[in-house]
């Protein structure tokens, strides 16, 4: 079996309506990166994080729908990446508490967002913690849990988020040290200084706070109206124009080919009129956005389909990664079933309990989907390749329910393992499932 793919995790805040700047600066490059070979990509809608700032339930729901539809319309393929909603993986918040119990308060005191809130309060003559919620203070721990729950190797972020990745590493190291083994991979930050920052209608950075955005999927007529409202100088047709600092040129460059951009620069030098320039900008933007807008509108019209995609992603992730990891972590910290047999290592003063067999579902470097049944470090059953994760998941479900005999399963036995051993492991899983259902 080849080494596991590099895991890259990206969080998507569910606040507001996506605009052209979000698309060029985050969505488009992230989707391109998701197609890199040998990479296992995780994209999650950070709806729990959004509650720190937004406490309008209808807006939270609508924003989650719009942003999920945006990523799907832009080409994110949930059959090839993990696409899920943060709140659909409740193990994340349980892990947050385990990390909270090893996280240093002094480190959290130095978090940028919290310090900024304290500084504002002091400037206003208020108490340091006036209007500061525990959610804001604990934000870095939840972000660490998002990353560590799947042992992500790389986390692409802006420079203002570097501190959060450093804190996640610190919490992971502390947990690993306290509980005696490398439970967590230490994530590394990925900074892309080439990510485009688009200007808005007034020439400043496109931002909702400036109210100068061009929403990504407005109707064609409204898009044209917004493009034609972009601020330009007073130079008239026939007068040479500079591309330096031109919002119009920067926007054009983000959507055009290099040859088109060179031609547009020459048109500036030749004195193109602003009306003609804006028409050309509208044409290149509409060329790229129109097909996505059609897909977006179709998706928005079927919110149940988006819900199914997100819930399926969360369910499969829990089964493959989150639930097995939390079972191990609960055991590691001593949250154990008192009714089950344990062995006491009197020299070490610790308790150890054998973990039950587990199914692990994954995508390998060949792009195919697999599962394996393991009992600790021992491989019991290794599947053949599946084209879709759902097919692998359905096969696992049939094995667990006893609907598929071992000889008929699309899988091979582990080295030195016979069918009876695998069946005993499946029986143990079935008993565990029944016990859980009865509890």
C-alpha cells in the first residue's frame, strides 16, 4: 500500500454573499489545487465559526446555501474531495474540549482577534472583556480541532491566519506530550503570496465592509450595470491611459488570457474610451461566470440536493476518520467503558483497553476509493478499487449487516488472516453496533 496522500484542508466561512474577489482570490485557486495528484483535499463550510459574528438564523442558513452552491457551481467535485459542513461532524466540538483542557490560556490571550477586541475596549474606556464572547476567545481552539480531527498536513491561509496554525501546532504538541504518543500530525501553513486581491467598484480592495463588491452570480444585466459603474478617471477617448493602479485593468487581467491582457494594455496606450473598456471587461467576466451562474441557479433551486451532498460528506468523514479517532482519544484520556475488561500496567500506572476492529475508507493516490478492516495494526481485509466513495461505503454497510459473505466481497484477506478471523471481527462490530443502539 502506498503512503497516504498529502492532506490539505480549507475552511470556508459561511457569511455573506460571495463576490468576484472571493472567487478569484479563494474559490478558483482552491478548486484548481484540489485537482493536484497525490492530494486528499478537505473543504468545509465553517458554520459554527460564523456564529461568533452572525446571530441571524435565517441569514446563517441562506449564506451556507449560497456558499455551498457557489463552490459546487465553480467546479468542486464532491466525488473527488471531502466537502462537508462543520456542524455535521460533531466529533470536532468534542475534540475542541479535549484540546481546551491542554491549551494554555496565556496563548489564547495573545490571539489577534481577542487582543484587537481588548484594545478597542481600552480605547473606549470599557472593561477589557466588554462584549467579548467566550466564542471569540475560544475560536483558535475550534479552528485547531477542525484541522487536527483529520490530521491535515497543509492548511492554506492568509497571512492574518498564520498565528492560528501555530496555535494548532502548539495544542497538538501538548496533547501528544501529555498522552504519550503522536496522536496528531503537526499541520504546516501554506501561504500563497500570488493570490489575487481584486479592486472593488471604487478602486479599494473589494470588500463587503466597503460595500464596493460585485456579487458573483448577479443576473447578467445587473453585472453589466455594476461593471459600467466602476470608478475611472476623466481622460477622454483617444487619450492614452495608464494600466498602473487601474481597477478596470486589474479586473480584466483576472479573467482574461495573457494574450487578451496584452491586447487590452495596448488599447489603454492607444486611448480606448472608458465605455469600450468596460464593455470588454464585462465580456470576459461574463464569459467565465455565465456557465457557473446557470449551474448555481439550478443548485439554489434544489437546496435539498445540496443538503444531501453535505450530509453525505459529513457522514462518510465521520465513519472513516472522525469517529474512529475520537474513540481512540476518549480511551487515551481515560473516558472509558467501566463495564469492559481492562488491563492494569502497575509499573506504568496506566490502563489499556483493546480497541475494536474498525473499517477505514480512503482515496488513494490513484484517485480510486478503497476500504480496509483493521484490528489495531493488523490488516484483516483490504478492498479492491471503487470508482466512487459511495460504492465503497455501501459495500462496508453490507458486510457489517451480514448481507455479503467474505468470499464474495470485492476484497482480499490480510497476510496470515483467514475468513473466520474476519467474520469474528465483523461479529464483534455487529455486537458493538447493537450495544450502541441499545444504550
